[in-house]
C-alpha cells in the first residue's frame, strides 16, 4: 500500500479509566500507527534533475506557500503539496497537477528556500510535452493557433490591425510612417483581436493621441509575445516567435516600447534579453503615469464609480509595478478607489497566467471554482461597481466570472477604458462614432 | 508497412492573394502545409503506431522552404524525409505527380497517402495522377484507414451524405479526406530539436508532364452582391425576417 492510500485509522475505546479519571469515548481517541516518514526520493530527484527545476528539491515543507497559493484557495494545491505528492510516488509529469500552476509567484514571495515554481513549471511541462505525455487539448489548441497564425486566438495575421478602424483617431503603422518614432506601441494579441480587448486598444490610441505622443504600431507585422506559451511549456514556440519579434522590433527606429499587457512586458523586459534584445520596454500604466500632469486636465468628465483594482501578477509581483495603476485611477475625477483584501504583493491571481488563460475548462475540473470567479466575488464584496484591470487577459475572464457568480452588476473595465471615459464622457465612450 | 505520405506546400489562403501578371505573386505570400495533408500525415502515423513500419514524408520543394514541413512531419512520427528540389512555385498537380512518382517508385511503398485535395488548385488530381504514373489503384475521399493482412479497410464518402466501406489490397494510393483523430500537435520545441539533426534526402525533379492548361487571366473574384444587414430592435429584426421569408416563399 502506498502512503497515499493509507487512511488514518481512528481508535476510540468505549470505556477507559486512567488513575481514576474516566476518559471514555472521544477523550481517548487516538490514531492507529501508520508510516509517515517512509518515502521514495526518486520522483523528487527526477523533477530536480530537469534543467530549470532544480529548486523543487530545496523544499523543506514549511508550507508557507500553501495559504498564499491562489489554486489552493479554490482547490488543493501549492508547491509544498506537490513536493509531498512526489514523496509518495506521484509522477508530476503525468499528473493533472502539472497544469494547475499559474506561475503567479506568490509562493516564491514567501518561500524561505526559494523554490521557484515560475521556473520549475515551464521546465517540467516542456519535458512532459516533448515526451508526449498528456497535455490539456485546449492548451494544445492555443499552441497550434500560435504556431500557425501568430496569435493564440487563431485569428488571421492580416487582420491584426483591423481594430484601428474603430479607434476614431489615426493609428500610424511604423512601416508606412517611414521615420523614427518616440514610442513603439506593442498592442498585443487580445487587444488586437478580442472584441473587449479592442475596446482597450482604441481607448489607448485615443489617450496617446490626446497626449500628443509620437507613437506607431507594428500593424500586420506584430505577432504574439508567446510568454504564456513558454510558461505553459512550449519553449520552442516561444523562441520561434522571440526570434521573429526581435528581428521585427530591430527593423525600426524607436526610443521606447510601450506594451498593453503585463505578459508582454515580462517577455520583452525579462526574457527577450536572453535572446539579445535589450531595449527599453514599459507597461502602459508606468508610461502614462509620467504624463499625469498633462493627463489630468484632459480627464474632464467625472466617473462617479466605486472602483476596485486587480493587480495583475505579471505587472505587480513579477515586475514590481503597484502604484502607477492606482495613481492613474485616482486621477480620474469622481472615482473612488477601494482595495480588496488581497492586493499588491499579495494580489490574488485571475488564473490566466502560465497558460491558464487557455486551460479554463481543464482547471475547472480540478478546482471548486475558477480563480477568476473567486476574485470576482472578492471584488464584488468590496461594494465596487467596477473592477479595474490592467491586463488584456482579464477583461473577458472577469466579465465571465461576474456573470457566473451572479455579480453582473459589477462592470469590468481596463484602466485605459476608464481614462478614456473620463476624457470623452461616458456617453461618447459607450457610443463611439461609427467609423 | 512502408507508408509514403505526400506533403504539398501551398500558398496560405489566410492572406489575401496578390496577383502579378497571370499568376499568384508567390513571392508575396506565405506558404503552408496543405490542410488535407495534415490529415493524411496523421493517418499514416496512426497506421504506423498500430502495425509498425516506416513513414516516409516526401514533397516537392516549390519555394525552398519545404524543410520546415519535413521537420514537422518527422516530429509527428515520420521516419524519413525526402524533398524534390524543384524551385517552381507554380508547379501544378501534373508536374508534381510526375516528379513524385519517379521518386516514390524505387521506394516500393505498401501505401501512398495524399491529401484528397489542396486548397491552391482544388482539382484533387495529385492522387489519381500519381497512382496512374505508379500503376497503382487509387481511392479518394477516404477516412479511417485500417490495415490488416495486406488489405486496407476504409470509409469512402460520396455526395449527398452517402458513405461506403471499402476493402482494398495493398499497395495503392489513397486520397485522405480526414483521419480518425484530429492531427496531433507537434511541439515547436521538438521540431526545433529535430531540425538540428534531421537528415533530409534531396532529389532532383525527374520526368516531364504538362497539364496542357494555359492561364489566360488570373484575377481576384469580383464582388457582385452584398449581404443585407438587418438592423433595429430584436422585434423589428424578427418582423423583417418573417417578411423576407414570406416574400421568398419560404414560410
């Protein structure tokens, strides 16, 4: 019998008197002896032998990671638990647990031993993929789409810049511009194709234009950053796109790159340097906050809403930006910012990171509720009317989660959309001019 | 089992097709694997998994980028990769079939699988022509090929939703409509690993064939009609729909 199969057998004597004291029934309840120390190191060694996953073996099971793990909040998870499963003979490579981690890095924040799931998971997943082990089909679809069309949504490359027709302002394409620009704006796949993402992209275009920023986009030359695909284990796909993107970025003269999404920020700022790309990249919140003085007079229309803000893991914990999004929200007249219990460094993950964006159905089978639903409920419990986000994965995730948890009354808006509403007035923003 | 799978590299229809002179401007389009060839490749891999044997992936290298497809085929389970270096982006089914037949004949295959058609010419002729050159039987529009004792059992689709089950003695050429399972995903990590070490056999095109067709004019289709977008409230839209259906005698 494996250790996992052992059940704790409870022994309880009906009648016991010790030194004249009656301890009958539950007073003398004890567990029968069982093996708790016998384990096999093979599975732990097998994981730790994979390049990048070495720190898995550092765990000394203090379990600080478990209560901060967003997956454990809605299920049964956490690095310490994965370590324990491995001790009892579970092969992580063939277990559904391999696909549940969102690489949100909250465990790493508290881990005294620096067991780094952000590196362990991609490394082990890559081996599982290469060895032909089970990979959630919906994730494979996202890989396949990215490989074939350059974006995980499977949309045609030639429509990558179709959204600009809805922006109400000219959005210059760097290739057509034929001159250097100050800012290269990397729009991203979801803002380019997803209907709600497009709303944020249009808002950004209007804000940049209103601020007089000299910007351009890559248009049809832009392809996915593939960072989440890397974290989900498809390093080859990531490298293929990184090579393409770096070559494309370097074709043009620009001073700084602004990205709409935190995952793109992470890719271009932290990972692409390994492939020879070392140019300045900032998230749009960090960028816009520099223009706060010019921005404030443009925010003419009050947005009288109670708003709470969700820290994206890859903007906050991974890249240390907590204040810029809040400063932008606080600059909007009439807006009241309230915090959720879990915020900033301890922000709760939306479930979209590390490939979770494309494993919702799979993850739902192994958790009590989706991480996005848990977070949507937290947002609703603050009494907020709007959940503000700063990651293109999140608008659709949280809008769905608000519906499925009965919180449709809470709107979900990107900070870009809120700024745009304040700039143009609610009515104009909700009924954009037909283009 | 000695299985040969034919891969066709064709212009991507996800892009707009630019026309130059009387031909597609092949320099301005991306080339992709014909989608039906993905099905025949999957079918070949499944037969190999069931019975053992070897899968040889072969194709005409029309633009000098076939290696990528051959690496993909190797990552999906092919054992051997062969390209016919033609550098002829406009090579039609007749010419490709002739070259392929010359290359495949010495391989003495038990089974040759081709995609039933390709979205560039949609003439579905590569399979029949190849079979004719190889002097082998051809069966097209098939799915779920199972091989047993020198005979293959498979489904064949006919128009109008009809289907039939065929039993054909090996060897033969089959035009695959669909594999019994969706094509497997080959991780790019694996493809890139394979690309480092894979050996691709290179053959020169051998033999001549001509479809006899001459392009007189190639032009994008002219948009002749427009869809009517019904606008308004759900009630107004419903009323308009009902009126339209009545008007056309459909309700």
